[in-house]
């Protein structure tokens, strides 16, 4: 059974409204669809530096710990790759059968021009 877990700093700082939204989305999307790793979109925004922040629930339906060490992730809208970046995130270790919200920050240099609405993330090889 998939469980929802928060990284310690998120657990302390997450507003109740965001926590409620995350839990509602988690309850609606808790099935693997034959994939081991699923990024379930929550929200996205551009910060004051122009970086793209994409917040998702990272769902590990696999049998091993998921970690991010120089892992390339793409941001895709309507089939077009609009950003790609290699992420190394030491605190993001997701146990098997566990889901965790996380915000991936794509640097400005990795972005193509776009409105950045309704996109999705995917791992690359």
C-alpha cells in the first residue's frame, strides 16, 4: 500500500491549505499505471529569478529506494520538452511504496520560452 510521507523541512513549514491539497491529490492518484516512478503535478510557478518551480508528488511504486544523483528530469508541455536539468538532491530519498511532495527548480538557462502551464515531469535515461 502506497503511503504519503513529507521530507522533514516540508513537514514543519507546509501550510495546512497546501497539505490538504497534496493529500487530496495523493488520494486521487494512488495507482501505478505500470510505471515504477510517477510525477503527479501539483502546481508550478516562476520565482523572482525567473526559474521554473514545478511541485509534484514523486511516487515510488518500485521495490528500491529512489534517490536523485545527477538525475536528468524534463519538463514537458503538449509533447514538447521546455526544460531539462540534472538534479542532485541529497535529502530526497524516497522509500519503496512511498510518495513524497517535492519542488524541482529548473534554472533559467535550462528553460525555453513558454507560459509554463499544465506541464509534466519525466525522468530521462
